[in-house]
C-alpha cells in the first residue's frame, strides 16, 4: 500500500481557521474545494521547516510560532488500491501585521472561518479528515453540505463515525463490548453492546472494534472513522505497533478482512471522557450479564 506524507497547518486568528481555495476545479462537478495549507516535505527538510516553507510559498506570510498538534493517519481507496495518508498537523500563529497574499498558482483566494462552522464549505477530503480527527480533542466540527449545481446536498449517507469500547472487570473478568454510531449529520444511527463472559480488556477492545465494523457494514457505510479510547489498539490498527499477543491474532485478522468492505476508514484515539456512549453500552451489558449469572 502506498503512503503519502504531508505537513498541514491549522492557522488560528480570533477563533477562526485559515482555509485556502484551490485555483483549479474538480472532476466530480462539485465546486472548487477549500483546504488547510498543506504541502510535501522536501528531502533534507525537517517537518517544521517544510511547514514554514509551504505556508510562506502559498500565502506570503512568516510563522510567528508553531507547535506540533497531532499526527494523523487514514486510508482511502484509490482505484483498485489503497492509499495511506500521514499528516503532520501543526498549530500555527502568524504575525498580527501579516497580510495574506496568494503567491502560488495552486490557490486563488483564502477564507477565515470558525472551526465549528464549515457546514457550507466544500472541503478537500483530506482536510475534512484532519479536522475531524483533531477536533475530537476538544472542538466538534459540524458536517458540511456539498454545493453541487447551485444546490446544497446533504452529507453522504454512507459516511459515519463509529465509537467502540471494551470493558473488563477484573482483567480477566466479566467483560462486555459497546458501540455507538453517528451519521455525517450528527444523528445517532445505532448503538448497542454484547456480554462476552470471562475475558480480558485487550480482547474486549478488539471484539468491540470488530462489532462496530460489522454494524457499520450492516448499515451500508463506506467511509467510516473509528474512535476508541484504547491507545494501544489504535496504534496497532494504524501500523505504529505490531500485534504480538497470540490471543489477539485471530480477531485482529478478522478485523483486517472486514475493513476491505470500506472505501476509506481511519482510527483515532480519544480520552475516555470522549467515548462515554460506547463505554456506557459496554458496562450496561456487563451489568445485565452479571444479573443473569452468565459468567
């Protein structure tokens, strides 16, 4: 699988973020896309050097300060193969007296917009993914409407976010899984859980992910963001760590096989406080299983 690596900037001013408008159109008939300032890393550059260069080359402004915000990965289906993307995200501040100028042929104009108000902007798919993933750390980004033929079209019905969780009381002990699925418009699509009996926490997390994937497939979803509060599992699914535990191998391979049903997907870690719905479902089924004496 091929992988592209990019640096991208979230430039903030008075609560708004900077988006750049592409100078060229798209093949699908939609309006020209907006995107975050994004570019490649030239051989020999450090990522922060590349970020400063990309911003200057495209907007003519110098960075006043820069801080690494996140490194996000996601996978898209391109033709008959998969393309992995790794975006190094920086939070960038530019000088208060700086004037933005379109200094490259890539972009035609720019826009400052609230992070929580991207609804009416046709965003680049990678920008949407970066904002969605980084927004789980504190700010919720509203789903956008696509502008096609002069009309606003509702978010795709095959796009959703799936929260999953696994819980074990005793580790090993009575265990359960939970999932919570919301559509691109923010509406709840489905939630539920299953009592596993005696298990451990790492198996429960993977069985929770597997169940979330199966539910997404059943709903006909094709573009899915999977959210979990288990950092180890997220890193394993993103290829940062290898799966070495023998008890996880079968469910891990089952998950990889199920993922082939999606056109694109991503895995994101969030604090437990941002995964309350799935956690509630997992603990609910454990309570019910214990009440029935099924362990």
